[in-house]
C-alpha cells in the first residue's frame, strides 16, 4: 500500500482535498496522511471546512500562520521536514500556489520524496504575485504535474517541461481536469443559505482579498468606490469580508457602503454563487466557481490564470479602475454562461488523480 502525505493549509485546498481524499479512500492501494500547516486559522476559514466537507481530520496540525512570506514559508519548511522524516511517505501531494504548497514541495524534494502538484502549469505571468512564484517553483521540483486545463499543459511545454525533477525522476505531465469542478458538482445539492442573510433581491456576489488590491491604498480605494456605486446604482453588493481585508479598509479610513457578511463556509458560498446575478471577484478559485454555476464573472485583477474563461467570454478582466468595473458589472448582470466545451474535465479529475498516483 502506498503512503501518501497530503499538505493543505488554505481554504481552496480544503475544498480540493475533500474530493481527492474521497477518491484516495475509494482505492485499495492508498493510505493517506493529512498535514494541515495552519496557514488559515480562523474558524470560518479553516475548521468549518473540515466539518462541512467531512474531510478526514489532519494527522498533523502545525498551527503556523502570520508573519512575512519568508517567515511563514521557512517555519513551514522546517516543521514539514520533521514530519516527512518521521513518516517517510512514498509521495507528497500539494495543491495550488500558497506558501504551504511551496514549503511542502521543497521539503519533500530536498528529502528526495516524489511530489505530486495538483493545479500545475497555471500562470498569471505576473511575478509581483507571490502565488506566481510559489506555483513556478513548485512545478519545477514536482514529479507528477496534474494540470487542470489544456492551457496549463501548454504553459509547461513552452517552459521546457518535462525536466528531470529534484530527486532525479522524470516528470510526468497529466491533464486531469479541475478538482474544484468535482467539488462543485458533489456539494451543489448540499448548499445552504448563510445565517441571517437578509438580501432578498438579485445581488452581486463579491470577494476582495488579493494582496495586489488590498495592499495598494489606491487600488483598494478605487475598488471600494466601484463597489459602493454598484451597490446603489445597479444591484445590491454582498461581500463576505475577509478579516485581513476588513482591517486594511479600516486602516485606510475608507467608507464601505455595501452588504458585508462574515466569511462563510463552502456550502454557504455555493448557495451565494447559485443565487447571485453576477460574481465580482479578485479570487482565482471563485472565477471558476462562478463558471460552474453558469454565472458571468468580472475579475478585479490585471491578469488571470484561467485564460480559457476570458477566451470563451465567461470572464471579464477589469483591473482596479472604478469606471471599468462599473461598466463591466452593468454589462454582465444576469448574463448566463454555458460550459459548451467542458473546459474543466466534467467532474472526474479526482478519480483520475487517484488512479495515476496509486500506479506511480
């Protein structure tokens, strides 16, 4: 039986693990150990996902959060290394592009343990984003590159992949689809209305947390101005407000005049997505989730990893300029999008991943 150590630490990774761990459990040849770095530590950002999605409880909880990117990644690298030396897994599975992802991949690679990277090959081509650095470095030392889209596989091939990975094994590029679609399909019928949600009319579901927006006073002010105006001129704006974003808005003395709610669990988020008239976001994952529910998306970033959504007209990039945001919101409100090309694998990605790993 193959021993797999899965490393997670942030909200999107919990959701992805919920379906991949389920697929692992359905095989006869995989024993999974879960390590939670603690990168997301607020109950609504972490614990609630284990409860709602019935993810197996972590075998290891490192409780590492806070500090600079270097501090956090360094502490994770050291702690993960200790666990790997104890467990000696046959493979380490990492997800996405967080500090937890990079720390896990580096720790495994330095110990010559094969690394499987789920969501490999994604590129925003913006090296100012810490996520871009994390995903590029993680791809470089990984052995199995699980790509969610055709464009992700093309990105890797343009960069010269496959290489010989850090432990001397030849890399494998595998187009498997997106596990987030698996999760959306699996949990859609379990979606629940958030407690005390008072907006009865059509609304614009908004998320705002990306550092490139929240750490720039000018961008943050422009975005909040657009949200306030959209709320009063177009349709109600509902914003589940990340604690860090709330703090930065208060520090800048910016007045926010929309419906704010506390961060919600995944099942509540699915309900909000399904009942919204438009999604307005700077998140990577939410762009896809909007698409899974047939909603048009307006993305408040200058680039996106999900270029195929731009190409099929499901997503509109607007940066952080207030007027561009408002125009795009008005143009896309209540617009329905259809997944005619089955862009993300049709909900079978997790099983494909489990089949490949158990035979690796």
